[in-house]
C-alpha cells in the first residue's frame, strides 16, 4: 500500500477513495491472507485478533469504510475520526487528556488526502488543515466496536 489519494477539484472528495484509499490494497491483502490460510481467520501469529484490511473505501463525502479480513464492515464519519485524533496536538502525551474541543469539528468535515502508514495505519489529512494523526487499524476497529456495543 504505497499510493496516496489526493483531493479532486471537481467533487472535493479525495480522488480514488470511492473504490479504495490506496492502490495495492487488494495485492497486500492477498499476500496477508495467504500467510494466514492455515490459521484461524480471526487470530494472528501471536494469538491476537487479525486486523488485516481487505478493502478501504469512501462511502460518501463524509464517511470512510473498512472491510476487515474477518468479513466485518465498519464505517466512520470523518468528523468522528477527527474528534478521536490521537496526535499530541489533540491529546496530552503525558496525561492522555483530550485537548481538542469536539464542538469545534463540523459534522460535514471531509478528507483532502488519505495515506497508508506501513501496513498498520492510515494518516488522514482533513479539510480543516489537520493532518498529524496516525489512525492505527487496531484503533479504528476499537472505535467501531465500542460504538456498536
């Protein structure tokens, strides 16, 4: 997963996000699935849940979706992700106190760019200019799982 998506001048959506955030998602997922074929589909080599990503797509202008290798599909409003940003600007590194006022984030926030960070995370550049958060796949899964509980 090496390619990035950039904003489309006509739609305001990150280009390429409609189908997949990064070129190569399918290829990387195939290699990951091949390594896991003899293991429980929901368990990694270390016994933890396998968080392999099958597909990442923009559902609409304000929604990002992920289909995990275990078949679970989850969606996040981009504003929800911005409010949950784990970076040092948004969360105190020592106390873990949230510094970002969630009321300052508009519900219709869009992304201008989404990049892969290795095979473990996404970096989202938001239309409000914020782009320093690294959203690990485990964090994204936990956010959605908590919301569904």
